[in-house]
C-alpha cells in the first residue's frame, strides 16, 4: 500500500474547492493508494505522455496529476486542476 503526499500547490487547490468536490477527490485518492496504475470504476487513470512516473486521475471535471515512487512506496500529488476545454470529438 502506498502513502500520499500533497504538494503545496495541490493543497491550495483543494482548499479552494467546494466540500463535495473535495470528498470526491479524497475518495478517489484513497482508491489509488492500493494500486496507482490500474484504471477501475472509481479511478480513471491515464499515463501522462513524456513521463514514465507521472499519471493523471479523472474526477468529473477535475484532474489530479500524481507521480509514483515505487522504491519509497509514495504517491506524490503534483497538481489538482479543472479541465478547461471540451473535447473536439463528436
């Protein structure tokens, strides 16, 4: 099982969000503590292009970028942000 570490910017982003969004994010983060790589119903996970250790978690319109350190068994939450544009697919 992994432990979570929030960056200062991700903590600030959480503080600005409404309480119901914070609850959703916390539930998803608890889910990825067991396995940060495998997508599942409560954790839509995508690797970030150009990095082997950086992943993105989708929580509704919000995104959480995190880095996995296997040697230390730590998940470092880098950013929490809102998706800004709609997809071009129709």
